[in-house]
């Protein structure tokens, strides 16, 4: 069967996959749902030093320490950047890369580079006012269109401020063999 590593998007932790895990496990798959540094149950580790490389290393370490191979690596939203970096550093362990409701980032691009200057400024000000973490906005717009009110409350009750460095640090890709890793995009 397949080993899935499901990486949550901004503000979220491994907890966000709680409905998906049993569905995949019920089909005989192995499912790993790491929480990135500074978020969820690891929110006590939030600091100005947490950046995109920290999150990439979080997942590389899970793959290495769990001795995972032939992994289907799924990155949701912000974590499209994380999984691209993980595949760059551990391509020999990745069977497929799945970008879920995100972009497929390129070398030198930061998450906030995709935002307008005005939008980026809003995020940076909010993070500065919140001790360096971008809190989940009150209005998630289209991203929350399919959520029930109950699910939206649950999501907000567990969301952690996203460390600003994870959004501003450019992704560094240098492994040419990563291009041979099969990819899927789900929007």
C-alpha cells in the first residue's frame, strides 16, 4: 500500500487531517500528518527564527526518522512550498508530489511573492502586531466556501498564527533530479 505524508497549510497542524487519516488508513494506507514548527501542538516553538527552511526540515526529518520510502507527499496551500523543498532535499524517497489547492513554486520564490504589494503589507502588519505570527484572518473568502459553520469554528479554535518567516523566505531548489518526481495538482 501507499505511504502518505500530508502536510497542512498555513495556521494548521497535523490535526486538520483527522477526517482524512481514517479514510486512507481504512484502505490499508499508511498516513503521517506532521505538524510544522510553531503551529498546532508545536505552537510553543514559534519564534522569529522559524522560516520556510525550518518547515522543510521538519518534514525531511519525519521522512528520514520514520524511514519512509515511496512516499506520496501532499502539500496543502502554503505547504506547496514546503513539499517542493522536501522533494528537492529527499527526492529519492518521494514517489509522487501532490499540490493541493496551492501553486507549484519555483526556485527563489516566497509565498508572499504571489500576493499584491497591498496584500503582502496587510499580512506583514498583522504579523508584526501579533508578535511575528500572521493570525488567521476573519474572512477566509473562497477558501472557506465549502466549510460548514461548525467546521469553520473548529478550524478557528485550533488555528495558530503563521510565523512570518515561513511566508517571506524564498524557496531554494537545487536538485535537478526532483524534476523527475511525478506530480499532481488538485484545485
